[in-house]
């Protein structure tokens, strides 16, 4: 008989965002005339930049002409895009990243989930808490954990992020092999300094560990002193893989384009202690299981790096940052302690009650959707995340509603 991968049975019964959707749907059915303002899931709401749309159309037109039609492209991405990414996102900031170390994909979520296929089943994994659930769930699916006990999976090393440490966990107090980091952080909106990030790089080098660095929100950094890439840190090329996305940078959540950087100097070891190139291994995995992002989408992505595209994408991000500032200021004025909302589209709020209780109160009394912090881990209990990804008018209306409920 065909058998299942029983590791899936360890997963919690409901994925966070599916549970949110269920509650929101029930509220909408019970209150069909109420306008719901969604400040929960981090999906963008503004249209693609004009320069991107123009390039997208050009790409489609090329596909309609036999002289310029393209079939299968290189799985790693077209050179014209990889070269732009290397120059504009990394080399311009002094980070040593070559075009052929960049792998274009259809999403950072996919890449952060798929990358764990390269590693042994018994490695020790350090997971921040609170954390983006995909990091945890994909390792549960792979069989690297025991069951869930009191909300945490046996076998994982949890790194507590709290208000006391600014939601930047301390280094592990035991050796680990794989470390997940995300800054600007999802869900807390916290940012990390170069000095703090260097401590993690130094730890990884000392212990022959690997850092998976999720930089999906780097475009929101406005403080020039904060690192936008881990490769701005000396030694990171030996011990870090970085994930980027155009989803929040330029509104590509529905268009799908991201990329992963795997330096050629980044190594991992077999049971006999022999070093192996993770770049070569990821290239093998990528070319075996992925056929590449479509040409029109890559053409559109290249336009993000044009002068017009840069200005338009920056304006989009600035708009969301303005929303984040409004949310942070309003919640602070109402007496709530907040993290994020500066250099980040997320505001992490101490709700002074259970996370799901606060979620239900905002939904039922204000018809505003947030994200309960408990869904991101044990350390998220008592917090909520409010996303800035909506229109200015909706954010202002949402804050008026919250003011009437929370004052």
C-alpha cells in the first residue's frame, strides 16, 4: 500500500494564515454589510510600478513574435537580470556577490523551504521565536523534529526574542549547525545592526554552522547604518545564504520573482569531514526541480533596476512606510508598546492580553484584521502584528476604528 510521510502528522492542525482566513470568513458571513480592513497577511495592495508594467508588456509582445520568442530559459535566471541584481543590490553596497552566485526563482518562501533539502536529517537547527512559520514547518515535514510539546517542536533549538533583547535573540548556548535569521524581521519588524550581525557570522565561522538569512524586507531600510545584506559583514560569504524577493520591494506578490544568493565559497561537510560546495549542490537541485521564471516576468523584474523603476519602487515602499508610521504612532498614543514600523512594514504590538483574544476583539468590534503573535511562536503570545500593506485611506480608517475601541 502507498504510505504517507508521517512527519506531516506532527504539524499543528491549522496553519496560521488559514486559521485567520477561517475566522474572518465567519465574521463576514455573520456581518455581510461591514467593511473589513485587512492589516494581517503581508500582501501588497498597490499596483506594479509603471516601468515594470511597460517592460512586462514588452516581454509578452516578444513572446508573440517568432523572431523574439523564447522557450525554456536558464533555470538560474537570465544573465541580464542576474547581472543587474549583482551590481545594484550587492556590489553597489560593497558586498562581494557575483552574477553567477544568484539563482532567480518564483519566491523566497519556496527557496527558504526548499533549501533544507541540501542538509542532513540529523543536523541541529536554531530557530528564532517568534518566527515566520515556514522555517519551522518545512523542517518538521523533513523529519528533523519530534512532536510538538507546549507549542514547540522537540529537537529544535529555540532562540527567544523578547522585548528585553529587542527581539534579537542571543547566540545559542549550545552548538548548532543551521541558523535561521530574518532582518528586518517578520513578524516583529525589528532590525539588526552590523555589529550584532557580525556576532552571528563569527559564531557560524567558529562552529562551521550555516546562516540562512532572509532579507525579503531589506528595501524598507532607510537607516544607512543598518545592513541590507549579510554580505556587508566580513566573512559572511563563507557561512551564509541570503534570500531576497521583489514581492514587497516592487509589488511582485502576484507576479512572483525572488532570488537566492549562494556564494561559491560557502561550504558544508559530509560525515567524513570533506567539504562540499553548497553553490554546486543548490545549482544541481535548482536545475533538477525548477524550470525557471518566465521571460516576461524576468523582463519586468529588470525594469525595477532602471532609473524610473527605482524611483517608482521606492515611492511604493515609502507609502507603506508612511502607513507603518501612522500605525505605530497611533498604537503608541493609545498606550501600547510597539516594535517595528521604522525600517519595516510591520508593527509588533504588546496587546496586554492573549494574542487570539486581541485578534478577535479587533475583528469583532472594529472589523480590522491583524495577525496574532502566538501564531509565530511561544514568545509571540500576547502580541499582535499589524501590517502596513494597505492604502493610506484604509489605514487611517482602521486607526480611527481602533481608537474608538481601545481608547
